[in-house]
């Protein structure tokens, strides 16, 4: 499966900036759908964050998905790779 990687930065209420990637099948191109996946992920965090929009989330590249990523996408429609300040 080929996936699109959306590089995402969101400011937390404590001033730290979260950095994570949203991975979706490369057939999904609607930005609002992808932002919705990011918002869904942010709701799982114990701290508040600012809004998520095009300024914070941008298409980066397309890559081949691993089995773990494919499994996650099949289960919930997307996969998140946490990079910085996500916990």
C-alpha cells in the first residue's frame, strides 16, 4: 500500500510544539478528511492543543507502508507516527 505522509506541527497549551505525521492511503487527498484524522488523534491526548489546519499540516511525500501501518489504516483509516512532544 502506498501512503501519503502529512507532516504536522501543533502547539500545545504549555507552549511546546507537537510534531507528528499523519499517514493515509495515497488515494485520500481531501485535506479536511486528513485534518479530521489529526483532530481525532489530538483528542486522545491529555492536554489541550491549538487548532489543526493547512498551516500546521502539509503533504510531505508518498512512501510504501509497512505491515504495521497497513494494519492501523485498515482498522481506523489512518496511522500516526509521533515524533516530538506527543506525550
